[in-house]
């Protein structure tokens, strides 16, 4: 069997060694005579899995001890509801500011506005989200409960290079498409959340990192399974959690540690992105979609100067084992999602294909 280089935006490729380990342990988890998905979430063997996942995440991220690590149901968009439910009540005005840097940022704002007084603090909609909008945190009202940003915009291929200083107003970041891809000072954030399906594991669950003082303020009608303090008090096991997703995340973190951790993967990620951006910038045949100063290292978006060639590009690439390169319908063109698990070799193969395609069609 040949595995393709999977450039899909998510669910995304996982390291082959992680997939093999999960396969090898699937029927018989560490001598138990049963698979991990068949055993209780309250047994000591699963306790060891969740404890190890916590410990590896702490070690790899360097997140300070005053943050809780939560495994929350429902993927990233569920957090679009959970964030306002847990944080709007921090101040009596129930006000939140959202920076609109793309489709998911817009969806997050729309969902939050069901629960409180939500303002759009900045937007780059006018340039079809080709950049992170200019945002001045000094202009925020003091009675704002929190500020929400999307640190990496998966569809448009942009990211925040530096994060805004919101002072005493907690900064909330959707890091779904980049968590653990670069070093971070976690102290800048009140809450970070990320769907697992890019850099962490399977879809359907989110990792939530929350500063402890922000727990316990949920709006009174918050459902228990959206209340972060319920997760924090019960080590994310208030009900039957997605044990398999947590186990897969543990394997991914073990793999990341073997690669040299976040420092090493950041160097590799920058190298991968540079390979593709250099190929785009070296010709007029390809046109990068994102403003150069705002480019994502995880999602590289570009167009072909002759857009009618896009489908041929995608299908020819697919035949060469370069899978899922079609851009999102809101941007069109090509998108190469190159999360942590994508090897340099995959990006080099894409660049070789791009050059050959240009030679034949330019
Ligand atoms: C930045 C970002 N936020 C939110 C989501 C939505 O994630 P989910 O499908 O897990 O709800 C995605 C999905 O790709 C994303 O890229």
C-alpha cells in the first residue's frame, strides 16, 4: 500500500507511525485482551492515557500551571457556543469583541451574538480576507468580557504573526489549524481552543486551554457539557468522553516529542512553507492568495494565472499521490494544508509538480 501526501485541510494526515501504532494496539490494548475503545473511561488503563496526554501536552507546549487542559466534546465550532456561554458573564455588560479575519471568525461571532452584545472590532472582509485586519486593542471598552481572534485562517491561508495585547481583557484564540506548530507564550491568552483534526488527532473533539481564574463564570443556563468548569472539576470525564480521540492525541504528542518537540517542528514547518511560497513567488504563473506579510505556515493558498487550469492541476496532482489540493470554494484555486505531520518530502514533491505543470501549461 502507498500512502498519499494528503494536503487536505482537515481531517488531515496523521504521521504514519501514529496510524501504525494505533493499528497494532487496536485489538489488544497493551495486553488487556480488549481494544481501548472497548474499555471503561474510568479504568486505570485509560486514566494512564489521559494523564500521559496532559503531561506530554504540558511538556511540549510549556503552558504555565495556572491553565487547565480540557478535552471538550463537539469539535471547534461547539466552542463557538461554549466560549460566550463561559466568558460573557465575566462583566455585567455581557459584551465581547470579535476580530473578523475569515469564515470561521465570522461564524464564531455570529454564534456568540445569540448570547450577548457582540461587536466586530475589525474585519478584512473588504479584501476577501487576504490579510489579518488592523486591530487596536486600546479602542476596546473596559467593560468588554473578552476578545476573540482566529490565530490561523484555514480557508484563506493567513495567520497572526504577533498577537494583540489586550491588557486585562482576556484574549481568546481559535488555534484549530495551528496549535503546536509554533512556539507560543501562553500567558498572552485567557483561552485557547482547537479542534483536534489538524495537528492533534481525529475530528469531533476540541482541546481547550483555559486560565483558571476564568472558570466558574458560566451563564446560568449553560448546559453542563458546555460548561468548562464541569470539565475542569471532572478531568474531562463528567460523562463518557471520546477515549479514542484522546488516545490518538497521546500518540501524536509522543510522535511530536520524538521529532524534537515544538522548536524542531516550527523550523521544519517554516522550511516546508518557504519551499512552496518560493515556488509561487518565482513565477507569474502562480499567484499567492494571501498578503505576503500575513501568510500562514499551515495553509498555503494560491491561484493559477489561468484559472481554467485549476481542475486539471488538482486531478493531475492527485494521480501523482498529491491528494486534496483543491482550494475552499470561498477562495477557489489551490490550497496546500501542510500541518505538522506533512513531511518536507511531500512539499518538495508538490513544488516539483508545480514546476513541471507550469512547463507544460505556461
Ligand atoms: C480555524 C477553524 N475554526 C473552526 C473550525 C471548525 O472545526 P469543527 O469542524 O471541528 O467544528 C475549523 C475547521 O476547519 C477551523 O479551521
